[in-house]
C-alpha cells in the first residue's frame, strides 16, 4: 500500500530546500555568493530548519528503498539506482553545476569573460574550491547512490528474513516469542525476532528514541574531528550519520502499521520534546563556553531534537497528509528535476541582485518566485515532455498524460 504521506513529506522537504538556499544568500554563514547586506535574524530559523531537513530526507529515502525492493531483486534495484542517480549526477556535474561556479568566480573577481570562455575550457580544471570541478548541492545524489549500493546486500538479507518469518500469524504466539516463553523462538530467524521485538519497543510512547543512541555516538565522537564538507573524501561524520539515518528508515518501515500507529498517537509528545530541545540548544550555545561537558550535553540534545522533529513530522503527516491528489502526482515527479536545477537558478538570479539597493525581503521574494517559476517552466516544457531528456533528470521514460489535466487546470 502506497504511503502518500511519505510522498507529501518528500515534496515539502525539497520545497523547503529552495527557501533554505535562498536564505543562504542572506544569512551570515559562508556560501557561494552573498548579498551585499546579510540578515543576522535569519540565523535562528535557518539553524532550526538545518537540524532535521536532510536527516528527514535520508530516512524517507531508506523507507522508499524498502518499498522499491518489494518489487525488485537486489540486482534490479542496484541497476535502477545507477540509472536514476548516477546519470543525473554526471549530467549535473557537466552542465548544471558549472554555471554556479562561473557565477561565483565572477562575484569574487576570480574570472572575467563570458560563460563560454569559462565552459568547458576552464570549468573542469582542478577541484573545488581552489579549482572548478564540483558537485555542489548534488552531493546528496552521490551519497544516496553509494548508500544504496553498499547496503543492498543487507536489505536483501532483511527482506528474506522477514519473508521467512511471516508465517507466524498468531498474536499470542508472537507475544510468547517476544517474552522468550515459546519454544518456537529458536526456530525464527534473527530478522523475524528482531522485527517483533522492535515492534514491541516502538509501540511505547518513547520507544522510537531507541534510535537516538547511534546518532549520539556519531555526533559526540566524529563531528568534532570531521567537519561537514560534502566532499566525500574525509567527510566521515556526514557519511556515517547519513547512512545510519538511511538504514533507520529501512528498518523502521519494516514494522509497518506499528510505526504509523505510534507516530500518529504520540506525535504531540515528539513535538513537545522537539520544541524543548531546540530551545535548550539555543540557550546552551548563547550562554556556555566550549568545553567537553558542553559538547557532550549539546550532542545529546541535538540528536534528540532532530529525531523528535523527524518522528513528529511523520506523525502529523500520517494524520493529515496520507491522501492522494493530482497535485501530489504532479509534484512527486517534478521534485527530482526541481532539486537538480534549483540552486543554479538561485545563484544566477542572486548574482544580478547582489548590489541592488532593494531590501532583503524584496530580493528574497524575487528569488523565491523566480526560482519556482523558472524551474517549473524548464521542467514542464522541456524535461517532462521530452523522453530523451527525462532520464538525465532521474525520470522514467513514461507517458506524461496523467499530469496534463492538472497543468490545464492551473495554466
């Protein structure tokens, strides 16, 4: 059964990415290009969004992998991942990312000349940031591809183990197995026993916080030594924490309705914990100097915070968004091309507004509307309708008539 709430969350999370990257143009943090006036007040909402946005997407990706593997063998799944992830990634590095690097070089007076003076003769010399070869925001696609290929054997093992254990239908027997009272417990395979125990744990109000443990270890033990770079080589904290979230998504969804029942029932608890933890993080950062004690406490609060927002969002989505619509069908296909294109459009629009005397609010509005509008036109009139272009943006070669009704109604 398809979970439309997962589709909605995925669409919303990627839509927020556009707002987030527009915000990066104005926030004091380092980015590819910056407005002539930064906005300090943006730091808090940007920090809040940054805590759970990418972790949520990795968890959703793990859940999507579970559903995908129900209809495919391991080999079929890996082939599909290569086609839908590697091809757009390579295409993006060749044609989508170079305009961003070119604009950055112009903004920093590191290059003069037209774009075709830059591409391809200068675009593929040296690695970024000193050179020009980069994947910029497409790092997410590369990491997702690597995680999928590395974890597929484990996922297939889990799939087979749960399939063999699906014959235990009697609820009383399952409870006896969980408590160790049944002689048949030894006859169940590891993954069946693990799945039943996990269901028992997460059915409790705070049971889902079991998953916080590994996240704390990575945050406490790896983050100080391996800052986030998205450069793959040496980016150990991002790699290990992200692949852990990806694995969690797959494991959690194997509990099926047990998970959805828990997040719907306890969503207000998770929301409250998230609000308290984020408030505590803000207080600690603003009132305590760096120390081992602060790092330990902050690491624990940070992972509880991000996990609370993730499961709270799952809960509210399960309650209010688990329904299909023509808007969702259209947006669900558009979201991948939008992700690939959006940052290049933002950087180009932003470059021509850097030195304008407009207020940040007006500039942000122009960038948001312009990014959605330009990206939509490229998607609707070029990518979606040309079967040979669709695979370059991760889309299957399908007929597009299903979404035409929505387009006609809104254009």
